[in-house]
């Protein structure tokens, strides 16, 4: 059943295509990594920022699932993901002690691949 009531909100998945689901999966991957790393670093400022970023991804997924201003979510998602990518590079490589690409790490690689996929999906959805 594509439409489901959830506490006053209605999931509207019937209008979601394959591209939407790819984006949702990519956002879930990035959210999970951010929340995991955030919990590990909590209560530092970096840990809190990771938790907030993870919640941002989950919130956007929720908005897409209930069909709340999807085009706006796509438009806001593009700079959100771009900032995530740029900050990751600046913190870890430009201003950090790590060498790019040798010190990316498993979580970093998975997260950035998911974010690049998500970025492509958001651009494609916004243009359609």
C-alpha cells in the first residue's frame, strides 16, 4: 500500500520513482554514518555537529516521504550536501593532518560516495 497514515502525516510514496529511492538510500547511509560518528564523539562540538547533520538527512527523508515541498527539499539539499563534502575535505585534509586520498578511511569513503550519489539525484530531481 503506497499511502500510509503515521500520526497525522500521510506517507505519499506512490509518486516516488526509482531515482527518489536511490536518493533516500544514499541519504540513509550518510545519516547512519553521521549519527554513529556523532555518538562516538559526543559531547564534543564535532560530535554534536555530526548528530545534527545526521538528523538533517533523516528530516529531509521524512519530508520527501510525506511529499512536503519536495522541490524545496531538493533545492536545500544540494547546498547542504555540498557543504558536508567541502567541510569534510577542509577539516580532514586542507587543515588536518591527513593525506588525501590515502587517509580517507572506510566511513569517509562510504559517506562521500553516498553524498555524491545523493547530490546527483538531487540535481536530477530538481531539474525534472
